[in-house]
C-alpha cells in the first residue's frame, strides 16, 4: 500500500512539473472582451485585432523565444461580468499581462481587483479618471477624454464657427467624464452649452433628449455616447424629429457598427477618432491586412487591441523579463512607438497617446480631416 501511494505521488508530482513546464513554454496574455451581450460586435472586433497581433508576433519568433498565447474571457458586456472574467483569468497564477475593454465603467469596476492582482493591464476606456486614480497597473492604448474634449471644442468653435452647443452623454463614467471635460473646454473658449442631456445606456427612446435639443435652438450637437448601438438610435431619432444641427462626437460616432445601423442619419457628421486609416502609413497597412483576414473594415475596437498586444510584447522583450514589475517599468520607458492608433509614449499616469484625429462621415465613408496632438503629462 505504501509503495502504491509513493508511486501515485511520483506520478502526480511528475504531472505537476510537466504542467508547469508547458505553462512556462508560452507567454500568456489574458483578455476581457464583450463576446456576448449588448456590445458583442465591438468585442468581436477587439478579439480579431488581438489575435492578428498574436499571429504576427508568433510568426516572427514570439516573445523571449516563446510563443504568445491569448486567453479570452467573455464579460457579457457587463460590469459584474468583467470582474468575474478578470478573476477567472488570474485564478491560475500563470498570466503575464492583461487586456481590458473599451468600456470605462467596466475598467472602473475591475480596477480594485486588478490592483490586488498586480498585473499590467492595457485598457481602451477613455475616461480621464481611470489612469488618475493611483492604480499603477493600468496602461491606456487610446487617448483619454481630456484630449478628446479639447479637440472637439476647438474644431467646433474655431473651425466650424458654431457657438450654440448641445451636449448629449450616456450617464456612465465615460459619458459623465466626457460631458464635464467638454463643458470645461468650451468654457475656456468662451462658450456655455445651451442644453446638456444625459441618458441611460441601451435606451430605446431618445425622444425627450431630442426634443430638448430642438427647443434649445442648438446649432451643434456633441455626444459622449458609450455604445455604438445607442449612437445609431439617437442619430435616427434626431433626424426624424427634424434636428439638422452639425454633429461632432466621440469615437463611437464613426465606428463601423454605428454607421451600419444608422446609415444616412450619420452622413456629414464629424467625430474624433483615435484610429483613422489615412492618418498614418501604419494605420493604412493595418486596415489592409485586417480586411484581407476578416473581410471587414478595421475600426478603433480592433486597432487599439492590436496595438495593446504589440506594446506588451515590446515591453516584455525590452525588459528581457515576464515579471509584472519589469513589464510595468518597460512600458513607461517606451518612446515614440508607432502603432496603428498613433505614436505611443506612456506618461507617469499610464496614458500612451496624447491627441486625436478629426474625421467626417461622407456618405458612409470615413474621411480623415486632421490630427491634433498635445504634450504628454510629465
């Protein structure tokens, strides 16, 4: 009996060593994505971008001589689902780094758990406060809303010469933050909005919001709406009720999902966009290979995830280490990395990009207008 127990222990020990050895043979990156739920299409784009980056990295030899393995957990497009997905990814103790989502409210929900976990996470949520809340593990692969508000206000007031602003925002951390930053940016230019309207995400009837805009006499509408589906509903109801004011909105206005759902209702609108095909050679090349692989147009949902994987791979290679603290230091040391979203340089808060593109929807085609950059925070 003793001999049998000893033999069993030997087998179990050997199995554990083999399992650890296999785990150590890859660099594991965990991704929280919206595979199901209200924002599933955006999540699919995000996964596509990340997978494309992983394939290219592995084909080129991997990271530290090892292949990169992407493990995706569905958050069901919710905050509780995001926290659960993060817990699932980190429970095994074998993750090297993480990639979050574009939903600021989901990142906000995960942040306390992430801080305890102690792994670097690339995020796409643009709420300014996310990287200013003393969580050293958050690194943003998109510009924050402090930059977006300045670009929207400057373009609407100085270029379009419009002064009667209506602000429409979702009442989550993204929308509330964007509304506050845009109000302040307009104030700096001597403009006070004629109306500010908030709504709950995934609303089906925007009539009260649209009527308030119509009654205000606004000649320009600016939106910070988190979900592309909400953008489409708002756009259709805005035009159906006869509001033809100019529109300069957050990146969701020019996403593929919003444009497919709203069609003509979004024609001639302007948007800030962190990803724009014509903004750089890197963006153009990415759009081409994304189309070849997925038969879809690339947009911000896939672009930032593609950059996020490449930035993590670069940091791990530069650090010559897969330890969290070493990766964190290496990310902060990155200077002028040319990604498809722009040129990255992480500031003290973990923000990698510091400007936005202005684009216009011309009959369903996104046309690049200009890029506006600011200095990173020291």
